[in-house]
């Protein structure tokens, strides 16, 4: 069964692809715009992160530079906040917004934020499921073995569950970032606050797009399994 080139796949996934492209464009344009707007506090992203570390009592957290563009992330295993060059060195609204967002994850880690812990526990299963799931689906369809295909669908669906858990984690980190930037005086004006909101809301859209993409993939494979069975 050549479902690799199934036109139904395009029908299911075209909206997700368009949403993902729109989200990536929005993130890029928002970051580019607000990276040209200096923050009045005159802090780099790294300096803003250090101030927030002290404010939040996160003295075990380190800040490091990492290569790439928008490769910023918090590593809960080593307690390291890694910032891309534009964020680490930049003294812009966009730089402090991204740095504060990643610091939000460090605060979640310190507090034992349940969705973050759940997401961490899901990572190994999702890594396996993303490869194993579609293989089981493919074999089940080829061999006309419904149970195997259904097991594959369940395994593959872990990716959608992961995306669903990730969304509140990211939204919560952004909410913390906005509050912290105000409380610490890193963001001082309404225009700066508007820039922070724009940058972080744009980033949130990428996680919405990822969730939509994952759900549509699950729906497509479910259609192949159960729709194909009805046709037979």
C-alpha cells in the first residue's frame, strides 16, 4: 500500500504545514523587529538572566552561550541556561524576552512544576515512539494486521500527547517571564512590554502549530487504519 504518496496526506497536512510556516515567519519577524529596539535597562540577555537568577534565588543555575539562531533552552539536568549569541549578547527587548522565558523554565524546575516533570518523563518514550509507531502502522497495513497497526497508532500518538503537555509548559514560562521582567525593572515602559508580549506570543504560536501538526498526523494514520478497513 503506497500511502507514502497518498493525496489524503496532503489534504490532512497542508493546513498544518501552512500554520507552521506562518508561525516560523511570525517568530522570525517579531524577533528581528524587537531585536532592533534597545531595552532602557541596557542589559544584555545574559545580564538579564543573571539578574533574574538572583531575584528568583536560582543560585545553582548557570548561563552559557550556545551556537545557532534562536537555539535558546534550559537544560534541567545540568541546571544550565543556554542562550544563542543574539540573545546572550544582545541588549534588546527581544533578547531579554527570550532570556526571561528560558529563566521561566528554570523556575518551573525549581518548583517541581508538574507539567514540566511530566514532559521530561515522556521524552524517552516519545523518542522511541516517533520512529517505532509509523513502522508498526506500516507493517500492520501491509500485513492486514489491524491490532499491530492500532498499537503503532497508539505509540505514534505519544508525540501528540507530548505536544499537548508542552503547550502549557511554554505558556506558563512566558507568563512568568512577562511578570519577572516587570518586577525586576528590566522592562520599564509600555512599549517594551508590548515588544515582550509580541515576541513571546509569536514563540507560543510555534507550539500551537506543533500540536496541530501532531494531531493531524494521528488523524491521518487513524483514517488509513480504520477507513481502509471499512472499505474492505
